[in-house]
C-alpha cells in the first residue's frame, strides 16, 4: 500500500500501487504528456485536447474544477514497484452530480431515501465536457492491457478505501469500458449526434449526399441565418485575443445563466486555455453592425472537432445552427477532420447531417442492493437507447440510394 497525496488504494497486483493526487499539478507536464492521446502529433493514439495537461490544469488553476465547486481532484497514478509511472485516471471526488451530462440523480435519490449516503462519489471525466476520450491513460511503450486492468482495479480499490458509494467513468472509449466491465463495472449507454466526414473535398460534396428536399432546406437555413447582415469569423491561434475572449465570455454568461442558472466556467479559464493551447481552439464568432453578437467554442483534435459552449446576446433565426453545426462541418471538411462531436443531446442535429452515435460509460456501485437495482435499470436503458438509435438512423436526411 503506497500513500498518496490525498488517499491511497491498492490494485489486485502486488507489483503495482495506486497513488491518489489532489490535483493535476501532482504530475509534471512531461509525465502527463507521456500518456497516449494527450499530445498533438500522437499518430498512434490520436490527440484529444480535452485530456491534455493544458486543458485539465486550466480547469483547476482557474478554480472551476476544485473542492469548492464540488470537483476535488483525486487523480490516480499507477506506478510499478520501482516507482515508474505506468498510467493514470483523471478523476474527481464529487459532492454533487452537476456538470456531468450522464444523469444519476435518480440513483442518488433512491439510495438516500433508503438510508444510504450517495455523496461523495468518484467521477472519472473531463469536467463540464460531454466528450468521448481516453479515461484509462497508459504511458506510451507500456503494455496497454496490463496497465488498463491495473487502473480499473485501482479505481475500485480507491472507492473501497475512501468508503464512497461509487465510481463513475463517463464518456469513455469502448476499449476502456470493456476493461472496466471485466473489473465489475456496470455498462451504461446514451446517445449523441456526430457528423462524419466521408472524405468530402467541399461542403457541396456533403450536400450531395442529402435528399433533395433536405439539401434545399439546409441551403435556405444557412442563407437566412446570415440575412440580417451577419458575418462569421473563425478565430484560432494568435487571433484569440483577450478582447475576443471578453466578447465570447459575455455570450457564454448570458446564455448559460438562462439555461443552467450558474455557468460552470469563469473568465480566467478562457485566458488560460488561450495562452496554453490556442492552436487547438476554434472560436466561431458572428458579428453584426461591427460587433460580435454570438459565438461557439470548439477544440481541435487530431481527427475530430469537439464542439462545446455557445452563447449569444442577440437572437436571430437559425444563427445557433449556423455557428454551432454548419460552421463546424465547414471547418472539419477544410481541415480533413473525420468527425464533429457537437455536444450532448439535440435531435435537431439530425436534420443538419449529424448521425446518432452511442456513448458509453461505466459505473462501480459498492452497495450490493443499489448495484442490483442499477444493473436492472441499465439493462432496460441500453435496450431503449439501441431501439431509439435504430429509429433515428432511419430518419436521417441522407439519400437512401447511397445507403443501399
């Protein structure tokens, strides 16, 4: 058993130990960058900017993901007997279920009505981001299967050591979920809508795959979105000035306050990511009469564009669709990115060329009674998600003759 910064755990393999770090700062940048998928140019694993050291450290340093906001860092370090870092799990001790997008309020209510204590719980996720990515991080050059099994066992061990109700790994890659299921986690599915770039050279190539009526509707929608004299700017790299962040933050706060009551991200967070990862950010901004009135932030991976937050200070028909969805497709085609992940929920994305995609998470429930009840619920929920996905796929706007 090896003592960590905030707690400890033990895997089933005596050759390994788990240490729990109270923040991303307990890792050096070089250590974190040694994990697959965390750095630009990682050809083997692909790059996901939302699990980068820059992004996760900005969340903590800005005060967005800290103990005070209910996101206390409990990041797992898997080390061998000689202390060499083999892998990690980005993880938080949560005192609530906000900002997760995989809803377990019903589980917590039922458990607490029965006399249990659901919070705190462990949450392996990227805070405030319903984006699929690696959760069981493996140091490059290490045996992936062995390290991931050790991380899954370590997550269970830390859950038991801390005496918390559960551990949740959300928006996980399917390969991670398979390892977690083998370790005794329950599998949960949900649904999002993603755009897939099928080797399109231009936006018109994409439009050609749509049924005629849908193609005409899309063109009309895009024209009308810009009809009030609105123009679009795409800002990335050095164009992400503090003035641009000021404008975007005003949109984010105005829309977020109306939708959620309390937006999760603060102004300092945007300055930090602008300073540390500007080339991985696409800010789509709409202007009218010389000033910005709306915008959406996206993160650029090696083969995917991850759409995140949107906001506006003027309401115009179809502007949300143009800024968030159509512009993202334009950018993905131009950059030859394979996928656009446009965030949680939203069946309205279907008519705009986004397809239903199954999302995955894994859940370890310590209490046997709650575990059995959740397992039964998840079996039925998975069936419903599969049925709905099949139904929605039948109603995509694509030409049927291309799908035969």
